[in-house]
C-alpha cells in the first residue's frame, strides 16, 4: 500500500510503468488499487485527522499526542487509542513544541543566610494553599529583556500569582507574591518555596511573607529537581509560546504572557499530573477552588492581610 501511495504521489513526475518496474510491483496491481474505493478505516482516519488538526490549532499548535488524545477521550468521549492519534498526527505533520536550553536567572548573594528546605522535593500537598513554588524566567524582545516571576500552587499546579517587568529586583517577586496572597488568602503556615536567588532571600521579601504567616523555604544549591514544579511550568511557557516566534515589543510579550497564563494554562491546558484536567477544572472537581475560601472567616482574614501589608510596608522598606 505504501508503494502504491508513493507511485500515486509521484505519477506527475515519473512514468507509472517505470516506477512499477523499479519498485518491483505490478502495474495492474497499482491500477486496481487506484480505482478501489477507500476502506471504512481510511475514511474514519481522515475524519479523525481533521478533528485532531482542529484540536491542535485550538491549543495554539502546542498540544502533542498525549493532550490531543486526552481532549478526544475526556472532552468528547471518543474511544480512540493513543497510538492511533500518534500515527495520524505524524502522518499529518502535527506535533507539540520542543524545549530549548535554559538561561540563568538565579543570582545568589554570597554570605547571605537562607531559609531551610521545608519541601525536600515533595511537591504533592493534600490541599490548596499548603505549598507554593516560585521562580523567575526571562523573555527576549527586540526592545530588551523581560523577566517573569511566577507563583504556583503545587496542589493544582495553578499559577496563582505572577509579575512581569524589565528588571529582576526584589520588587518583582514581591509583586507576584502579593497577587497570590490577594487571590488565595492562605491560612498561616503555608509554605513558599523558591531557589537561592537574591530576590527570594532579601529581607524585604521574607518580611512580606512573615506579614501574612507564610513560611519561607529554599531548595539546595545546584539541584535542578528542588524547584521542579515551577520550572516545568516555565518550560511549558517557553515551548508553547515564547520560543515559537520573535517579540518585537515588550507590550506585545506582556499581553501574550497574560493570555497564556490566565486564559490558556490555568483554565484550558490539560496537565498530565492532574489526570489531563486543567488546574481550574481540577480544583473545581476536587471541591477546593479558591471560591470555596469565601466562607466563614474569609472577610476577617482578608481584612487582616490587607491591614498587615499596608501598615508595615514603609517599615519593611526601611529595614531592607
């Protein structure tokens, strides 16, 4: 069949008779194959390939076969094998994105005492707002560099806080932390885990965490697995969005990052660790959405958090 398909594809360039002789197949066999009606399986594959192409396009051409298969199975209830999806995507020239090498954004300060490692590579808390992971990544534009600080709730892998700026000063990670606190209002005892970067070990940042009862944790030096959860998100951001095109302006990159995090990653992108659910869907299905925090005591905690942040900002800034 493959030989016959090859002959059919090349018949405008070469003689069918010569190709059949060179490829050692009969000309009558080729002509019989050419007039034969396509099988039911072939027609089904063609229909499925069209739907796969639509799903791939709707994902911004970021989904590989595992997530396309999950979309077909979970969202549409289709009984289709993963290897069949792989085969059809390969034949159609569809694939996910590949990683590129990562640059360096962790800048340590010698002699600064850091917080202990409270996580020890266990990134699987039993509830939301127990463990947050944070990190910084970079984005190249024609107007210069941008830096993205992200905070992830490890329970659902949801990005609960983020900030983007053209600098890597401590204010960048503090802004991301403040967004996370305002959105989630964590109970005292939540853990914020990051690397040894100077932004996360600064006095002002650790004081902001203390204001709202967040415990600070840092991983070991030179270990790529000690902050793997948030680094995995940044790798997905790079391969799905950043590395696929050039970014002429910073404003364009900022808008694209906002849409990726808030509209696609948190709400739509299927996550392999979550049973191929998106972070928001996972929280909703497990009954742990941030909306459930608005019960008894939520207003009190919110007022207490806002009061702490507003009344101690100037004092913390002087101490830093």
